[in-house]
């Protein structure tokens, strides 16, 4: 299993997001006051400052906005992975998320800007929180 | 031509010559550089009444540095916004001098990044639980990968190529080869092949994070320096030609749910600085732009207004950025972070080389250089970053 770095707690903004990951849900927030989409998670709306937010579950479908393939990372959690893709994913509900791309044999050739991807929750050796990553849809 | 009142000027400079220096501390680099810069200006230690510090070195910050230096400044500014902290400091010194609160401001930097083997670009993500790291650390996004994602999107939207970006590496290396301190630094840091490089050399170097190659990445060195900024009354008694500060701009930019990743904080800071100075990009002779990576310079040339968004690939072709190409601007004539020095926060070197050019002291001196822009980047291009712009003029 992968050995990605686990989120660390207590951390008040991101707790609910990672509780969602454990439940197999990709969670995001919308603002009750201005309908803005809030991501990454916070306790206030970044458009209007309102604290009346609703947590929602994304369908997990999105598009690669941009990406890179990391060839060198000295961190022990990633040193043995070989080349791996990181990306910003534009989810269909209107939020942009940093993540990784899996399910490709050669990320240097198979990942493209604009490609459609779907979230999956990847179990980890490093802890009990599965990490949401994306694979080609 | 510049319309801004000339109220504050760089009057003293010093750049730490060594790029690998295990025998000193970062604070010693700062203190000794301040002494040399004051000497360069013809000012005395106790003339300093403003300290601007990014908190670098061993226990820095205004509270740490003042007692270490043995000074009691009237203004302490510990603004710390990464590599562009020094452009912010210059901006704040301009304001404080204009307000009559400071007469002699000192900015300093010291770092042991090379001798302490700090893996700045390829180090792992920071651990710990913050609202940002909890959403980033699981994915292994290295510092370089943030910039690489900007480069990919720029290529996707505008057809920019690695060949075009490589022009930035070849120009800065050409400048470095004319700078004896940069050449010695590359020797001390055990660079394999110390010579001018070609576009093919850049493309043949290994990929670190697609699409960025090794020769598109800045080095990791030791280093530091100091800048003395003084009021116009103090300028009258200094030794060298003053380098006037005409305009400043400060901004931050960060990821949102729909931001254009190919635009940087310079979109906000540059118009403020150029507007205050009464100067246009077309008038600029010297462009000192934070070259952490080639893409950093490419994006900022556009955002500073040298060319339109998306057109930088064509703009920089044909050697335009070289010191001896007429029509300028000349880019990073000291050799830049790509080929001279990068101890982690390069912003002070942008001010130092701007001052050398506007005094006529550069090793790649542009004949008759009158106007320079220094634009720094702190944090991560494509993610959370700060941009500071300073416009300077020769006396
Ligand atoms: Zn709102």
C-alpha cells in the first residue's frame, strides 16, 4: 500500500474533510449567504465572510487543470514511489483541489491537461485515513 | 521619464562573495555585510536608525538582530514574506523615510543553505497540521512541482515551449560567466561543467519535475549581503552615487477555486510601483527578476508589463535578455539564482545588482543604464506567494 503523509490533528478547519475521507466522501462547502463554493475547508466564506456554511458531498468527477510529474523527492514518504503525478483538479461542483493522479502506468505520457478524472480513496500504510486521489475517468 | 520625488536612495551595498562558507554563521554574514555596506556609503555603525529584517539567520528578526548588532533603532520592521522580503523592506523604508521616522535604514541577509545542505527545492512537504499542510502533504508536491504546474498550464494555454524558457537559463549563465564571484561559487559548489550553456544543454539536462529541467532550477548556495537606504539629506554626505527609489508595490496571490495560475502577484504589485515611479516597462534598462526557475521569470516579465500575457516565449527569443543586446531589458546581470547564488531568499540580490548597474559597477555593465526594476517572489508561484516590486533610478 502507499505510504503517503497523513494529515495531522487537532486541526479545526480540515477535520470534517478527513472524517469524510474515512467515510468515502469527498466533502466541500457552500455558503448559505452568497452561494459561494468554499475550498479548501474553512469556518468562514472566503467571498463574504459568512460563517453559515453547508458541507456537501462531491460526485468526485473533475478535469485536470494542470499537473507535474515529480521525478525527485527526498522525503521518505515519496522517495520510493518513482515518478508520480501531482495535479490541480477542477471538480464539477466548482472547486479546485490539489491531489495526485493514479491508475496510469507512465504518468509522464498519460496525464494531460483537460483529461477527465474520478476520485478514489487510496488506503495507506501510514495510517487509517485513506487519501483521495484521482484516476482517469 | 520618472516623475517621482527623490526622497530615499540606496547609498551602500555589500554582497557576501562566497557561495560556500562553512566558517561563518548566518548572523556573522549579516553583521559583517552591514559593516561593509556602511563603509561603502561612508556612514558609521551608530548612524543606523531603522532595522528591516526577515527573521533569517540564527535567531534574527528585529528583536534578535538589534541586540546582536548593538543598535537601538527607532523603527523595527520584521516583515517576513519569503524571498521577496527585501523588496517589501525597501518599500517600507521608503515610506518610513518619507514620513521622517528613519534616516538610515539597513536591510541584511545571511544564509548557510549550501553548507548546511538544506534541500530547498526537492525537500519533502512540511509535516504538521495546519489548514494548508493537511490538504497538501499527502500528495508530495515538492517546491519545484508548484512552479512546474505553472509552466505546464502556460504551455497549454499559450504554446510556450521549453526551448523558449531555456533562453532565460542561457542568458543568466552568460552573465554569471562574466562575474568572478559567480564562477568561483560554481567551482566551490562543485558544478560539473562551468561554462556558457546552450538551449540544447538545458533541454538535455534531466527533468526534475515535468516540464522543468535541472538547468531551469536555481542553485542552493550560502550567501547574504546588506543594503543601506538613506534619506535625501543623508545622501548629500555619502561616498558613492545614490540609487534613487522611485516606486514600490506589494501584493499576495494564492490558489482559489478559479484563479489563473499563469498570473502572479506582480499583476497587482507592478502597476502600483510603475505608477508611483511615473515609469513604463519600456523605459527599463535592467530587469532583476527572481529566477528561482525559468518559469518564474517568464510569468513575471508578462505580469510586470514587458509583454502581454502569453507572449513571453516570443518576447525573450533571440537573446533579448542578454546584457549586450540593445533594446533590453538586461535580465539578472549578476548571473541570477540560476547561476550566481541562491541561499533561499534571493530578494536582496535583486536590489544589490540593480544598485551596481545604476552606479556603473556591474561585471556585465549595461552602458548608460538609467532605470531598473527589482521584482521578487516569496513563497510558491502557482500557490501562495508574495510579490514585491521596486523601481530604481540612477542619480
Ligand atoms: Zn459567502
